[in-house]
């Protein structure tokens, strides 16, 4: 689950990174908390327990008011999503690649289904969904509350929590088929499905937004990438799939 990382690597939003335990002594230098004064303490506690940081959108450069922007390749923007018991806040941090000891993609749906840290009964439902999607050659990854509970053992899931999936469609027909499976599954399980569809290199679109605009012709949707956020037409995204 934690492959080694020796330096700057190709990353994507929602990827997971772990830091060397000694990095907590540098919380005010290579690791910069963005937020309230108490956030640095929360980040230090997170690091002390060996929990993963979640890669977020990367800014064009880094400035903290006292020094010039560092080369982006030396730094990594990441977040820590705290559980509901700790306010459900998302802490932002600037990580030094020198402190990263492991890096991996988000958990697969099968990995999540196998986790003993989820509430009873959830694993069976997740496994059933994974097998149904596998018939369409779709192997989603998972982020959000369910993934964080499986990764940390902390209580993230609530009765109204979504299941956040990340997958890459291959054509319009598969998009429609996946949508049908997800809609049936969430109705049967009472577990809402959210998440993102990936197009091209790293263009991500909210699955729910894609659904809302399905009957509106060639509407635009918000696309989130590793270094940008912009509006793109549905047709342009489907052209990336067909290319």
C-alpha cells in the first residue's frame, strides 16, 4: 500500500503520499500549513500517526510573503481531510519532496471492499459494485470519506456520506452503462455515489455535474486538473476519449 518514493514523481489529484516522521520538525519550513493557527498542530499530529496526505491541485508557484517562489518540482501541495469529530476541516500543506517516503494512487474499489475498518455490511455492497463495474472493464479508485476511514481507521463515514469514485471512461456507451450501474446500486444500497470521471491526461469532471448536463445539449462542465480549473464543453471531453 505504501510503495517507496525517492524524489519528485508524476502525481495526480487524490494520490496519497506519506512523509518521513522527522518532517514534523520542519513544519514551519518545507511543510507550510495554510489556514488557522491551530492547523500546524493538527498536521503534526497527523504526521506523528503516519497517516497519508492527499495530493491537491498544484499552484503555479509558491510565495509565503518572505521568500521567492520555490521551483514547483521541489514542492507538493497536499491536504489533510479531518474526520467529522475534528470539524471535518480540510487542512492545506506544502510538502517537500525530500520528506516523501511513499506515494501511490488512491485505493481501488476492491481494496476498499477488503478493508476491515469499514462498518459491517459495507464491504459486501462495495464488492458487488466492483464486480458489476468490472463487467464493463471499469476499475474505479476511491477517495473521500470511505477511503480515509479505510486508510486511517478514524470514523469518517456518516449515514449521509457519499461514495466517491474515480474512473476513466473509454466511450459514450460505457459512460451510459456505468451510469446505469451506479444509479441502481445507490438506490439499492442507500449509499449516494459521487466522484469524478477522468478524460485525457488529468481532466476530471464531477460525475453528478456530468449527469445534470446530460440532457442539456453540449453544455460546459467544470474541469479540474492538477494545475488548473476551467470550463470545457462535453463534446471536447468526449473527443479526448475518442482520440
